[in-house]
C-alpha cells in the first residue's frame, strides 16, 4: 500500500524527505496522521520518526521551510515546528522500558520496529516511509489497517504489559473508541479491567485531559459506559458512580440516574460542542444520591438536589483539576437553576420568568438547552407533549426579555447616585434601597425604566425619612 500521491498534496512531506536524505536519516510519518489519512479525516498534527536525532532532523526541516523556529525539548529528545496550518513533531526512534511505580519510561535509541512496538494501539503504530524508493510505502507490522476496517482498538503487544507500563493508555483506549465509534478488542478491554487501579499513578491533569476528549466525542455516553464497565470511572469520579442503580421500596422505583445523566449528556451534545455545557449536563443531578428520600405518600424524592449539586460543584472541579474560574461558575449556575424553567411549565408568570432571566443572565440560552436535554422518558409521546409546553416557556422568556430587559440587568439607579442624592455615607441602607427597586422590577410593579425607578426611589426616600414631604429628589 503506497500513499505517495496523498503525501504530495502537502509539500511538507517532500521537504522532510529532502532533509532526511541530506542527513542520511531513515525517516517516517507515523501515528495519528497515518491513521487519519487512511480514515480520510483531517489532521493538523504531523509526527515524524527518524532513526537518528529527531532534533537534528527538525533543524534541517526548518531550513527547508524557510528558516522557521524550532522548539526543542532536549529532555525528551523531541522538537517541534509550527507552520500556519500544521504542527510538526520530530523524535528519534526509540525503545522504552518502565518501572512499576512510574509511567515515565527509560528511553534508549532504537529502530523503527522498536518505535512501533512502544505505540499504544495498532491503529497508531503504522508508519509511512519518506525514504528514497520506498517513499509513500506503508509499514504496518500489527495489521493496523485491518483493525481500522474492523473498527477495533487493540494493543500492538500484550495489553497487560501495555497498560501496566503506561496506565494512561487505558483512558486513551476509551477515548479513541468514543471518538471513532470503535469497539475495544476483548482481551484489551479485559486487561483494562485488571489494571484499572494502576490509573492512580497518573496525574489527574492527564486523566481529565482524556476525559474531556471523551465528553467532547459525538456520543459521549458510549465512552462513559466503557469507563464504567471497565472500572476506570470509579478510580477518579466516585460521585458519578453513586448515581448508578435503582432502589425499590413498596414497588416504587426511581430511575437510574447514571443512565439518565448519560442520556442528558448525549442530548446536549446534539445541540452544542461547548465542553462546559456538557459538564453541566454531567453534574446536573450529581447530588441526587445525597438527597434521595422515600415518602410513602409520594414515592421517591430528591428535594434540593439542585442546590446541593451547586454546592458540590466547586469541590468536584478542584479535585479533578478542572479550572476554578468562570467555567466552574457557569457549570455551578446551570446545576443550581436546571429545575427552574421546567417548573415554569405548570404556571408561566411574568414575575417568575423575570426572576429566571435575572438569575441566568447571559447564560439563559445555555440553561434552556440543558433543560430541553433533561426532558427524557421511554414514552416518546410524553416527551413530545412536555417539549410543546416547554416551547411556551421559551416564547414567554423572549416576550418578557424584549419588554423588560432583565437578562443582563443593570440597576436603573446606581448606589453612587443614591449616595449623592441624599448625601449619605456608603452604608447598608444604600444596598437595601437598590434591592427594593430591583425586587419591584422583577415583580412587575414598575418597568425596568429609569423614570419609574426614580419615582419609586422618591417614595422609598420619603418613607425612610431621607427627604422631607416638601422636598424633591435632586
């Protein structure tokens, strides 16, 4: 199988080939680029292996490309060049050995065969020659092409060795299966189960980097089911494991909140590629195990799970090394508010809609996507009926926002203005007055309008004795 024609669509490969020939270094395109070329998927990361110094090759390629900058990582023996379109990485062929307590390998110079054997999966262990007469020839010692056709994730060597050496590869196996909609080979999956506890030697940052790629895959529930059944998920996400299972009391059962959460995640994924909206879907019911109660009159309840879940969110983000910034605050807000729009289906009032728009602010659209995704049932007719009612809520939100403009609420009278009007020092009374005006707007007593707010302020000021009856606001 020869790919010379495909390589020649990008002049980078001829330049790398020329540089390799100049140095006398046997060189190959490897890894994800080869896999994606065969799958006809776009790939911006181009990896090259040479039998020799990857750094020297990178420096020669940089000259061929007009003097581009080379970033060198001497500790790893690798180098990188960035072009406008691509990221090129160069490494010398190597073989690796591992210590039990670490996933950092002991590295030695090696052959192409050694380098292919150290790769994680057969579909990533293929190489394409950039050398002389063999230019474009595929080197595929582990039948990676066959496994691509079979849609199969399989390790080149004994999977027990592959995963014990570098446990992060177990997460990568699930990630590739989820991204590509592939199966994991039976022996390979069994080895993941046997080695799942080895994941503890991997940094949380690396684990979560793979998890986020699973979350962003087309049907993320598939990846999560693999994580669950392999035993990997319980190594780092016990709160999600706690969602699994159904409990019966007096013939009353609640839904399995683990699989419900995965359905919501898939539903959101059809609407948005936003990683943090998908995280909100993952965490929206995370506190249900902690709030689960059985009432003989009404059955199972999860009262307050939205507030409890919002309180749990920062701790989960901190432990999983996720960003403790506006991303976390966005997820926390959506977890806290996710029941509010659904509750409005029963009674849509202007006041309730105003308060929801005020609290959701600029995240109102994302919240509505999450709430739509949260409408799940095996009864399609029931879902369709509920969604029709939900559309009335969305329409009401559009009407109220157009009229009252409370989504990104700004006080029509500021605290500084109140201080100057009544010659007051900064104090609690300023906040109380602002709050009273805000509540009047949200309740619909006055419009979100400066003149109406000033009229109300005048009445409040007289009531509190801030101005005399004959005086007016200045």
